[in-house]
C-alpha cells in the first residue's frame, strides 16, 4: 500500500513539473524496498523523467543485491536490458543455463553491447529459432563483417517471410554493410512501387534514407508510414532519429516514449530515451 501511495505522489509531482521531488521520492523508495521489481519500477520512472544517472545507480545497487530464484533473475535481467543496462543483464544471463528463452535474451543483450560474434554464436544454440532470432543473427553477421553469410541468410528469410518488415529491414542492413547501398535503395524503391502507401515500404525507405545520411527524407517517409499505421515501431524509430538529427530532443523523446509504451524495453526506444534525457 505504501508503495502505491508513493508512486501516486510521484505522478502528482511529475504532473506539477516538480521533477526534483519525484526523483527524491523514487530514490528513497528504491533504497528502502527489498522488492527487486519495485526498484526496477523506480529506475524505469527515473529514466522516463530524464534522470538517467539516478536510474542507473538504482540498477547498479540492485545488481549488487540480486534475488536468488532463477526465474526472478531472468526477469530482472530482462528489465535491466529494457532499461538500457545490457551490461548488467549480460552478467546475470551468463550463469542461467542454455534454455531457449535465456539464449534468446542473452543473444539480444550481446548484440546491444556490440558483441556481435558472440551474439551470433548464442543464437546458434537456440533449438527452435524464431523469425526474430534469425533476423538478429543476420544483423549480427552484418555488423561483425560476415557480409556473405548475412546476405545469404537475409535472402533465405526474404524468400520465407516476404511480408515481414523486420526481414525486409534486415535485408537492407545486409546490403548496406556489404557496401551495396545502391541495391538497398533499389530494394526500397521496388517496395514503394508495389504499394506507395504501405507503412512497411515507407518505413523501409526511411531506414535506408537515414542510413544514407538523408535525415529529412527519412523523416518524411517515416511520417507517411505513420499516417498509414500510427503504431509502426520501425517508422516511429526513424521519425525519432530524424527529430534527434534536427536537435528536437523533446519531440524525439515523446516518440520514443510511445514506442516504449507499445513495446516495453524496445532497444531502439530505450537508446533514444537515454540519449535525449527522457521526456521532460
């Protein structure tokens, strides 16, 4: 009951624009609570209001006093990754065995840390890889310089799942990292030619344009994608990045916050929120 009361007071303080008071209440609650998930909720709220240092301090304190149950540890690792502390999550996941769920989370964490080769190796241990797992592997191969393997994998994925936005974007990533930017642009143009109003096609075009340094065009394509599908995560990411490029950090934070509400812990949303300093 006391926890609920504190969070109610925190919300009131935030609504009133008193961020310092909200921060103080959250830090006090985090330090006094023995519940790891209360601490995580405090860290999450601190990140959202732009108090990233305090958020990270709460997570670091939690990492020094972790619960003992394996299931709870896995949930804590997921939450830490979702709050931008993939390094802390990796330390937990490394000791949790090789079940598919653990390997899937560990591979994502390693990818976020830039340990692409290790991420690919972990995906290979998943007994029943999903589309997302295979996309993560393709992106890891691209980022680690294994362009030929990445191109082969994304070609296979495009044949098997031609309607998947993530697959189409991963195919563009493979082309771009292989030095085939013109082919990526052609791919995006074909998608637009097939359906100029498609949210996926416009989101892919936004991704390719942003990768090519054409931020304004990327923002235009992302905006068009969102007119067709206001909840398209890929388009929201590209719009937020385009806003960041223009120095519109508050607007980018709002878009990233909406992404995080739709998919809590979305890596792109968390990265943008942390870079922009939150919504406030």
